[in-house]
């Protein structure tokens, strides 16, 4: 059964933080289960989030909650195993609203690193605001 793959040992990185204000808009706020906090990227094309899991995983679903007006129009999920090159796994197209959105991932390979690339934004300046990010799947032995 699929469960959240994000844990304390999961390492995350983001492309940017609005005005470098990590205390108010840092990446940790995507994972804190609070509706009051968020990651807010700075402006620019191709914002991204990368995650490195403590062990190989098989991803079955990605869940996002964007702020309407600052959502991604198109997203690309890439993954790699060990120190291999990132390869495209899936593409998905979120709605521009505040709802929690779910995207099933079909036939994903086993990976230990993923990168979610927000290819463009509904915001004129390219900013992305994410309140919640979760990746579901199974850990592999």
C-alpha cells in the first residue's frame, strides 16, 4: 500500500526562495502540514524542487497544493538512481487553484532522487507558491 515517502532523512533542495527569506518562505514549509506556511520561489523560469530519499523508492503518486495565481501550468517529474543522470518519468498539468491536487504516476522506475520541474507558472513573473508537497509510493528493499 502506498504511503508518504518523505521522512526526516529525506533531503530537499529548491531552485530559489523569495527574497532569500528562508525563515518565512523556506522549503521546509512544504512538508510541515500547516495551511499557514508555504514555500515561495523567487521569480524566474523553471523553478524546481528536488528530493533525495534515504533508500530507493517506487513512486505512485504526487500531491500538491499551490496558491491560486502562483501555480505551475506544466510540471515534469524526473528521477535517478544512485549518481545516475535524471530521466523524465512523467508530466502533469495542475489546475490554477488552491485545492490539493493528486497526480498518479504510471510505471515509475525505482529511484532514490527526484526532481520536480515547474516549467512555467500562472504568475507573470514565474513565481511558484506550494503549501503542500507529498510523494506517495513504496520503499524498495
